[in-house]
C-alpha cells in the first residue's frame, strides 16, 4: 500500500494485520502516549519526565532593585552566578509530578502558589514549586494601617521576605492573608474645581463632569496605594531604564505595555528547552511545546471566562481577529442591503475591515454617534438597529478617549435584533474584568501586547454557534483533517482557524502574562488605575491652556488632551526630554478626533506599575510647557 493512501482495519477480511502495519500502529500509539497531560510548567536541564518544573526562585530580574529597596530606579541587579537553578525531577517511583510538595492541579484550575518563596530566598530549596522569578507578593496597603498576618512582613514594606499571594479563581476576593479588604476603598468625592483659562474653548467647562462650581481644590490624602507599587515595578526590568538622563516614565500603555521578567523568562525558557513545532510528532519536544501552547489557551479561557479553551483562536492580534471575522463570517453571511453597526469611537481596525466588507458584499455600514464628552448615545445606537442588522461591532474602551462603553447593553440590543455582536477588547483587557460567557458576546478580540504579553499574538474568542457558522479563512497545514486532490476535510475548533505554524513561543508568553495578571488580581489593578486617573484628570485640566478630549463619566486609564499654542508632537517631544513617553498623534482613531475638530492629541495612558509621583513629574512638565518654559528642568 502506498504512503498516500489510508487503509481501514475495520473490515474482518483485512485481519490479521501484517507486521509492518502493526509496527506503524505501535508508532502511532507511542505518539499518543506522550500527548499533553495535566498542567505542567516549564522544565529544565537535565531533562526530566514531562511535567517537571524549574525552580527559578533565586533568579533575580534584570531590572529588579536590591532586596528591600523601594527605589524603582535603582541599578539592575545581575543574575545570580549559578549554573543550574532548577530542581531535578524526582527519582522515586510513582506518577510523574513536578519536584514540589503538592501535585500539579488538573488543567484549568488555578495554580497553587501558596508555598512559593520570595524571589530573594535562597536557590534550590527542596520542595520549591515553580514561581516566576519576580515576586508579586507585596500587595499591602501602606496607609490604611493594615498589618500582614504573614510573619516578618509589614503592610506597606518592601521586604525580601514578603510572601507570594495564592492565585484565586478569577473574580474571587483578594488574598486576605496580607490585610486585603474584599473591595478597594471607595474614592471620595473630593469636589474638584478648575479655573477656566483664557485659552480654553468656550463651553469647555460643561463637559467636565468631575468639576464643581465653588468648592476649593483639596489635596488628595495619601491613602491612594492599593498595593505596593514598588514591588510591582521590580518585576518590569525596562522601568529601570533612563531616557535623556532621567528615569523612564512609561505613559504609553495604550499603545503597548511593558513585560514582566516572568514573561521574558518564559519565552526564553521555551526556546531553550521546549522549542518544536506542535502536534503531529512522536518526540518529546513536540509534546512539551504542545503542552505549553495548549496551557496558554487554557489560561486565556480562564482569564476571559470562556466555557471551553477551544473557543479561543490564536491570531496575530486584535486587527487580525477582526479581519478574520469580517472576511470569513461576514463574507458568508452578509449580502447587499445587510447592515453593520459600529460606533464613532472605533479604532481604524474596527472600521476599515467593515468598509472593505461592505464594498465586497454591498452591505451598509452605519455609525452610532457620541456626545461632547465622548459617551456613546445609546438611544441613537438603538435607532440604527433593525431587521437588516446582521452585525454589531463596538469597542469596550476607546483607545483615543478612554470611554468605557456599555457593552452589556450593546450585546443585549444587538441580539434583540438578531445580529451577531463583536466586542473589541484591545483596550479593556488589561484594565477591566472580562467574562465573555456572562456577557453573551458572539466574538471578543484582544492583543497580547496590551496586557503585558508579547507582540504578534492575540485572541479571537467566539461562541460555539458563531464559530460553527464561520468558515475557515486560511488553508494549509494543521487546519485539515484529511486532504485529497479533489477535496479537503477540516479540523474542529480551534485548529480550523489556525492554518500553518502559529506563533507558538509568544502564545506561551501570553499565557504567562495572563497568569501574572491573575496573581496580582485584575480587580486590584482596576481599582489602582482608577485612582491614578482620578488623581491626574483634574490636575491636568487645571493647567492653563489644556483642553481635555474625552471626559465621559466612565473611563479607563487614558487621558487625551491638547495644549493651546503647542502642537501635540511638540508637546510629546518636550515630554520625551523629561524621560516621559506619551503618544502624540491620531492614535489610529481619526474619525473620533475629527468629531472634536482635531487631527491629533497628546495621550498619556496609565498602567498599574505607574505611580502618583510619576504623574506629578508629568504635570510639572506640562505646566512648564504651557507657561512657555522648556520641557526640561
């Protein structure tokens, strides 16, 4: 029989099998026997049975400060001079387990890091489980008088003995062992006042919902730390960089986020110990790579609340995910006269694919308006919906204005009129808790580099019904079940949409980034970033000549502004002289900026590793620019 034919062994006349065929079947069974099993963190040399894990507790992040230091700009600590920082696999008989005190949890459950030592502890302690080299544990509230219940750790202190908080299931209350409250303390109503500068446009004051008419501007009490931000900063080596002789202040997070050392190390580990193409191989490295890749898919499932890991398709990013839906789903289901509804807030990536689809199919593209503050006008949005509406595509957070849209209502209204709904989560994924199953959305898309992961990797989530009615959009290897010269049969989810060799290493890095955010807690992140935004907004608005662009009642960590007498690019360059990185331009969102008569804005955007001190440096620099001084000093 030729190698290009398939031979059935079900017919009685074909039995018994020949020796060659038995050998082939044995090879297949051998390959199947090393397929991915339960969750297994990275392993190291010497090669241990699959499932062993490295002990990286003694590896110091390149950008970390010395143990106990609260200075985020201290020089980098070199890696420890050890030749093997990994605990070898157990040699005693029994089931394959990582070299740790507790067994690895079944795939899908949250990892147990309760026994994890601090990054400053000694190398190779017996029984140490795998934890990222950067310790995320010092989540203390320094000003509320809360004292850690863990011996030797004082709330608010940056101590080499600080513990690692366990990973709670997504949405669970914060770790109570370090004095955490079930919810972040509410932000007080502090009644900001902004004197209207002569350069401000007429009527500007009415759009600033956070301002009142008469109360004086008080100082924000020093209780705004939700966790020890300096401990978080130690996990991000690039934050120790200097620019123009000044400490880097990274306020360009809406464009891309920086990467924790654990993500950098995880990608490096993959290439050093696991690198292989996935699936379709009988060797050990293929099994390791497949395990790591599918564990990343499971991390996505857990993080966004999907029912099944297979509903999450790895793509290059948000843009490719939207194009996949437009080309494959839209190309099949839309025709002349069908309608697509988007909003005025959209990024170009959620506009252009629908324009192309409309040109190709004859569908009609409709745009829901926003008000002067940047709030989506829901009644006008609903007025656009009708029996011809086939798709609604909307952002959850505007990248240009920071507006948080009411996605629950958007999904509900879209479904009321029988439309599929796609939510662009590129800007919401690092700031807000996401639960796609509860939301009931048909498609949800995001990029890894927006949530502390690598570039070139992203996710398209789809409901089972929506993905079932979506044909493949690319053909090739991995997405096929069987191919003849006359026809092809396709794989099920997720392989149906993952033709060719995917971005395996960066998918693994994305999985680690999501686990990192889980360890910190998305609710904690959201609360802290909200306080950063509430701190910066009125102070920036108070600077003469500043016009805030986008003052919606609900916003994420984006400020967008223009400064009278100064082009946005000029402001961006002056801030760069201070070591402050902001985005200056149209932010790939020209329609919404032109809604306000602008071609560009200056856009600082915050992440949970930013500080109030950094905001103060930024505000002083903007004030100097506004007063005609140099951008440095």
